[in-house]
């Protein structure tokens, strides 16, 4: 009889302590709850905003962003100018590109976009400083 009771007592004891340990581990502490909330309220960093803006514009237009030529934080969020290839041609210097002005809210969600110019890849724009 003593052999039968020992294994059950041992397993109950270890089961109780492991159950207690697992319940403590599965519940987040108060300090980690505060960290999770503050992370959700934080404004994303510039690189995160830039990547998300490119992905959102590509999803809306069906065209992949080639580059970001302008990136600025504003009072209302962010403003970017993204270069997109609209029409591929041969030779590549004749391909048509377009610049899109993209506006985002402070969290990086796209609020609007518009095409501001269209140009051939091999041609500089004489009306803009730096040939952009």
C-alpha cells in the first residue's frame, strides 16, 4: 500500500507546482501589460512608415515603387514622393516613370495619393532643381 500512495503523492505534488508555475507564466505581469499598451500607442519610426507606404501604394495602384525621392514628417503625419514605373519600354531609358505624392497619418496609414508628374527614365526634368 505504501508503494501505491507514494507515486500518487509525488505526481500530485509535482502536478500542483507545475500547474501553478504554468499559470503564472501564461498571465502577463502588470509591467508587461503597460509595455504592450505603450507600444500600440507609439508612433512608428521612419523606416517602418516608409516600407508600409510603399506597400500600400503598390497595393492600390498595382505598380511597385522604384524609389522614394522625398520623405518628410508633417503636422498631420507624413508626406512622401514615391517613384513608380508606369510603363516599361525597350530600351529601359525610354520607360515611363511617375512621381506620386503620398500622404499618411501619424501611424503610417495612407490617407491619400496623387500623381504629380510623369517622365521618361532617361530624361531630366528642367523645371525642378537637381533634375528630379
